[in-house]
């Protein structure tokens, strides 16, 4: 009996110690994530007055109803298409690279992973300005095409420039989950597929792809969601010629002064991220 009581006290003490250790992180999450999220949710039910101010006294669903207007639907569709294109390109580029990286000896593998993470060492805004120089009419790319007789290239302030910038920005988020998933793949299963006279494509479709699907799902979520709400890259590389989701939200807050609509759209975007995360974990993300 005394042994059981002592074990129970020890467990309570360990739980208390664990709670105290996690308290700073918990307080940080509440202060900088939960509280702003609640504020955005409250403002999404507020009312915009005729003077452009926001009244929190009269709660309603007008802001959410406006999300069904044609202009908002067009912005959402345009943003989703751009995010899908970015995600597909990142997946096509990242999968072979992650496979190659996972099959190298440790020294080469570490160097390749460092090369993937090098862009994170530079400010995101600086990287976008660097791409503006590269894609401008008098930039290195345009000078090279002109030197080989193809004439000047006019890539900057186009959809192509936006896609290039987004792929460059979010490609590491696709490579790293894929690498982790491929690295844990049991090579003996591939050898078994070959022993059963399976072709390369059959082995990939029936063995490799299903087993690395958690990495594909994780990378796709990590690329698709931020691409859909991107603001800096479309503004700097696309010139703001087409209104996307991030630009529309900023416009509602700063220009139109319609905080309820901006807050409602922001909350919906965060809800999409939450649902995507739940889908990821339910699809086997815990085993990544």
C-alpha cells in the first residue's frame, strides 16, 4: 500500500514539474497566438460604421456574408490556383532532390541539407528584392538571354515571376518533410518489389509513393497554405497587378478600413490551415 502511495506522489510530482517546465511555452502560445486569434474572431463579427470605424457593440454576420460576393470569390479562386501551381512545382522539383539526398553518404547528405536551409539565413524581404534584380529587364537573366540572341526577357511583374518567387521561398518546406519520409523508407521493400519483377514505375507507385505519402501531405500543406495567403512576393515580383488573398486582406485593413471583412477572411484562412493540419495528422503525419 505504501509503495503505491509513494508511486502516486512521484507521478504527481513529475506531472507538476512537467507543467512548470512547459508553462513559459504555454504562456507564450496563449499570449502571441490564442489572444490575437480571439481578437481577430471578435472583429470578424463587428460592424463597420459609415465613418470607417469599427463598432464592437453590434455583432452580426455581415462580414462573413460579404465573403460570398463575386469579387471575393474571384480573389480566392485566383489565390487557390496560384497556390496549387506552386505546390505542384515544388513537389515535382523536391521529390527527386529529396530522394537523391536521402541516398547519399552522410557527409554529402549534410552538405545538401545545409544548402537547402541556407535561404532561411537571409531575410525573406531581402530574398524577394534579390529576385527583382534577377528578373528585371536589365538583370542577369535578361542580359544572358540577350547575349545568346534570344532578346530581353520581361519576366518581372508577371505571374511567372510570382510563381518563381513562391517556389523559391517555399521549396525547402517541401524538401525537408519528403527527405525525412524517404530517409525512413525500408530499402528492403524496394528490393522485394524488384525481386517480384516489378518495373521501376510499378515499384514507385505501389511501394515508394504510398510509404512516403506522409511527407508528400506534410510538404503540400506547408507550401499550399502560405502560398494561398502570400502577400510580399506577389506585391514585389508581381507588381500588385492582380489582387490575391493576402493583398485583399491588407487592403481591407489599411485602405478600405473594413476591419470586419479583413478579420473574417483572415479567420477563414486560419481555419483552412487548422483543418489542413488536422487532415495531415489523421493521414499519418504522426509517423513522419
